[in-house]
C-alpha cells in the first residue's frame, strides 16, 4: 500500500488526509491503526498554536492545529521508530500532517497540521533541541480551507481553547 485517504469529520466541517505510507511506513501504520480502531473518534482539535500564543523563549515559532488525544505526561515511553524528514523525504509544508511527540518515537495518538510551511519542524530544524524534528506522514488534500478558516477565526484564542472542536468520525475513504 503506497497511500491511503482518511476523512476527518468534525462538528463543523470535514477534511481529507492523504497518508504517505510508502514514504513513512512506520508513522503511517501508527496513524492508520488509530484510524482503523476508532481511537481518534470523539477526540478533538484541542490545540491552536499561532504566532501570538507562544512564549518568547520558544526557539522557533510555528503555526499548527493539533488534534487527537491530548497527552500531558512528557515521560511517556517510545512506542515506534522515529522517521525523520531526512529519511522520508517529506517536509513540513503548508497542509502537512505529522505525529505529535515528546521525544523521538514517544508518540501518543495525536497529530498536527501545518498551517504554513514549517521548516523548523523538519530534521535539523530549531523547534526541538534534539534536532530530530517531527515525523511527517501525510498531507491535507481536501478541506484545508476549512482548517484555515477555523485557524483564522481562533487567532486570538488561547493555545488550548476551553471548547475544542470535536472529531466525530475519522475513517479511511480510499486506499491505493
């Protein structure tokens, strides 16, 4: 399987992620296992990271929407091999979907969408002190305009809004 498509239905809009299983097989398999098990249904877009709600001490400011399970324990164990952007050839461009993590491979059923090009999230980027970046595994291929509208509408929101946007359904719609 080289790619799969996953539709995410929120309480406000839908969008589709194209999963790059050929380029990022480990990260893609992790995400698709969450999709197939229903693990992401009932979770939410719970984090809005924009230029104004990050501390000045952050080494590289980013703009992303994070969704899935909200984990707060940074000591969670490594559960998969970390696929760097150097290894996969994928980059954190506008619309890229990537696994959230605390340490390389310490992922927790959460992902984020880049709202603009974010080279600081690639291997060697300045966002993480370890320099390993995040494991990109796909991109939003339909409905990005809805995510953009939501992001802009919440431009003044706290990083963790009091009322996150619910993910009602997260299902495969096509594989190739």
